[in-house]
């Protein structure tokens, strides 16, 4: 099919406008720009999501996982610099364990056929990470500041690989392109929501009590993610296909 006939310029413009309106709303919740939600009308056939609960739950898992991941990445880095007193370069280095763990775990599970098991681990691990966040204070040992980010590298790797595999097994072939694009959108919206959450909790500058508030919110999100994953029977069916 020629590129000029395969592209949908009007659809692309509508999608861009809808996503932009949603992201602007999420970036500044305090502004109360509720009217932007009227512009964020569906730009795909939402009946697909209604009919395909397994697909909708996949997007929900991606959103929740990356809400946790980006809240940790952005919030922890700010706290490390402003409260723990580390310079910005050291704060960046403290995130390296998460990247290393994510890379190693991705390599280990990339060729595995299991889906439910990795997703269960991806859902439960943030509970441990958020619990450790509650123990952090300005004088916390360096090893603890390395372990906490590393734990959040696990769900990033497992959720990315396994949710992608689950998506391909529950979506009809003619919708693969659209479904894959929406999976990335779920991740990006998770990142934006994390920024809004951090901004609302930290305000002008983070404090240790603020970090602990984030940790409690993350625990709640982790519980929701765990329930959503453990109760999803479609994951077991997808694993055995």
C-alpha cells in the first residue's frame, strides 16, 4: 500500500490534539483546566477496549507500572539532591543500578514464554521498594540509596517485555499497530501523571515527610497493580497458548 494512501493526516492531527490536551491538563492539575478534557475525545475505536478486557487491563498495568517507575525516578532524584545533600551527578549515578537491573532482567526474560509469572513479580516488587522508601532519611547509608532504585528496575524490565507479549496474544492481527501505539501512550501518560503527583506532593521543595507521602501513594498503586495482575485470568490463558 502506498505511503500517501496508508497515512491518515486528519486522524494524526486529531490524535495529536487529543493527547496534547490530556497532557497539558495532567501537567498542571492545580490550574483546573477541566475544559481540556472535552478536547481529549477518543481517537481510536474504543469499542475494541470495551470488548477486549484483556487489552484494557494490559494498558492499565503499563500505566500503573510506569507511574511507579517515573515517580521513583523523578521524586527520588529530587530528594537525594535537596534533602540528602548529594550533588546532581551523584544523584544520577544512584539511578544506574535501576538501569543495570532493568537491562539484565530484560535479557533474561526476553526469550521466555511465561507471561503471568514475570508480571506478578513486576507488580509485587514495587511494594518492597516503596516500603524501603519509608525508611529513608537524610542520613540513610549509601547502600540503601542504591538498593531502592535497583528494585524499581525489575518491574520496568518485566512489565515492558511481558505486557508486550500479552498484548500481541490478545489483539487481532489487524489491530496490532494501533494497539502497540496505545501501549506507548499508556507509558507516556504514566510519566506525566508521575510528574503531576510529584509536583503536588513536593511543592516548591521536597522534604523527607513528602518522600514518605509519595511512598504511601506508591504502596497504594502497587497494591492496585498487584490485584489487577493476580486476578487477571487472561494472563494464564495467554501463557498457555
